[in-house]
C-alpha cells in the first residue's frame, strides 16, 4: 500500500473509531455523572487527574519511539529499529517505576488538609489515588508498543483497542446503576483495570507481529543510544508534564477556592474539549508517520508541507464541530447531561476556544519532533504554559470569577502558538511568511463565515433542538468557504484524491 493510500485507509479507520468512541464516551459521562452525583464526580476528576495525565503522557511519550522508528524506517534500517524498541522499552520501564514512586510519595501529603474534599470521602479518595498510581506503570509500558503501531501506520489495531476501552468504560457506567456498594470506589477500581487490559492487548499483538519488537537486548541497552533517545523522551516528557501541570494545577487551584462542584464543571469542560479534539487529532495521527518518514528520508520540504497541511486541516476539522457547539453550548449540555453543574457552560466554551487557538500551529509540533531538535521548543513553550498557574492564583485571589482562569488559558495558548512559529523557523527553517500566507490567512474567511452563520442562527431563531439546524447551516457555509477560499490548488487536488480513495476503501470494507 503506497503512502497516500495508507493515509486514506488510516483516516477512514480512525474516523470510524472516533465517531463510535465519542458517542459512547459522551453518553457514558452522563451516566457516570448522574450515578455518582456532582460531589463524587468532582472528587474523581480531582483525585484521578492522573488518568488525564496518562492519556497525554501516552501520546507525548509514544512520539519519541515513533519518531526514531519512523525515521529509521525512512532509512530502511531494521537493526536500528530493533535497537530503538528495546532501548525504548527499557527506558519506559525506568520512567514508569520512577513516576509511580513519586506519585505515592506525593499522595502522603495531598490528603493531609491540602485538597478540599469532604471528610467522609477522604478514605475513598485515597483508594482511588492508589488505583490510579498502580496503573501508571502499565500505561507507560504500553507507550513503546503504541509507538511501534503508529510508526507502522497500523491504525486498525489502535482503533480496535480504543473501541474495546470505550465499551468497557460504558459497561462500568451501566454497572454503577446496579451495585449498592460505594459507587465511587468501584468506578475507580474498574477504571484502573482497563489500563492493564489495554497494555496486554498492545503488547501481545506487537510482539507477535513486528520483527522490530525484539526483547533480546532489553536488559543490555546501548548506553550511548539510550542517552540520545532518553534525552529526546525526557524533553517530550518535560513538555507533556508542563501541559499536564497546567491542566491539573488549574484543577487544584479551582478546588482550593471553590470546592469540588467547580471541579465537576472543569472536568466536564476538559471531557468536551478532549472529545472534539479527536476530529483534528485523528487526522494528525494519520499524517504523523509520513511527516517523520519524510524527515528520515531527507525530504525536509515535504515534511514542512505536510506539517502546514496538518495545521490548516486541524483547525478546519475542529472548527467544523467546535464553533457551532460553542454557540449552542447551553442547549447541548442540557440535552446531554440533564443536570448541568454551575459554570459548566462558560468553562466548556473557553476550553474549546483554547483548543481552536492551539490548532493554529498544531502541525509544527510534529515538524519539530521530526527534526529531533526539541529542547529549546519544550523549554520555551512549556514555560509559557506553566505561567497560567501563578496568573490563575492571583486572579482568583483578587476576587475574580472562576472562568477568569480559563480566559488567561486562551491568552497563553496564543502566546505558545507564536513561540512555535519562531522556534520552527530557527530549528526547521520554516518560512514564517509562507506559513502566514498559506495557513493563517487562508483560515480567516472560512472561520469568519462559520462564526457569522452560528451567530445569526442563535440570535434570530429560537425553537427546540435548534442546535441541529445551526450545525447543518454552519457545515454547509463552512465547507463552501473552505473549498473556495481556504485551500491552495494542490490541496484541493489532494482533497479530491483523498475522498476518492476513502470512497473506494469504504466500499471494500462494506463488501
């Protein structure tokens, strides 16, 4: 299967997975919220923030393995790929063990008057924390196997495992309505078990299928190469931890000032943002291996072109769904959740705006990963993201409303995007003028059109399930303006070919 056909097939598979898992996950969230109640749901989102952390760590750390494997696949060097895998697995064993120890030590202090949790739920909250800490090792050990699957562009097995995860979570949500025992405790325990099952599914499959998954050199690592990949993984981990520190740090700050009910609203907002990001992340996941392989093959021009395409289409795909949702957030949350915690609407809207801002330069992250020059990038962007924490603290200390924290979140995301452009110019020879002309300026008319369409429908029409009408109208106008004003001629041609290939693949799968 050639590169373009593989991207088309993987895109089809990943979008099928996305629609299935997103629908089931969003409904499961409603079931869990109603079963646990706002207080217990807020406790779970606060204490088990490590779950959110792991999902980001998985993505960020797997890029290290994927980058080196894809780079050496571009050079057609199997022995080097085997060395990458064994050293990567050894490294992640060490990282996983270290993080578990740190989490357990931190747990000794978090529950001693630091977190704002009702006294009668402290014991359960501690148990959940230990469950999550226990699963960290398995989740991190799954990272090299996930990197192998991504570098081989095997999105089918990734999709299968993700669907199994989602269905298991849905089964847990239904179980909460049957059991009489402490629902929060059971929910935390069973959620932890899913991480172990996921690791087993990834590991067994990869060890049987791929020759680069060789364990012979696992406990005899190449120290020089280990330092190289360790440095790369370490800076990726640093950047990921900065992002996670910002997300979970804001949860702690909101908890200190407002308690667990606001944490429930913040947790729901992050859930909405994560689900809608699937639309752009799915496309990026299909493109990433080609970006890495292009750099490995010495084709920097193609690598940067694919990165710019990833940024533009990433924003368009997220905007297609996120902007109508922002305007119709009130009615959508009422239909979805029924009981909407205070501040949830404004939190969700601001989280989506921050996500849209991030998409402006999302492809440049992959470009910098492909070059391997990420130290300066991670320090600058990671440092900017962490600024959100002291700013949030002083805003709330000064008597501001909770949503002021997320307004600063949006501003910081914009600054991070500006820094990515600067670093990509220095490290990957990105032409900033070309990026602004071919990506940013091409996005202005389509984005303005969808915003105007949503504004008109929500301010001049009022009837039940209006959000469906808003979605349809905005989709039509947005699609037309993207094709008319948002794409370069070569991108239009690429899009036509992609749709043709997706149509052929869908017919093959259906048959």
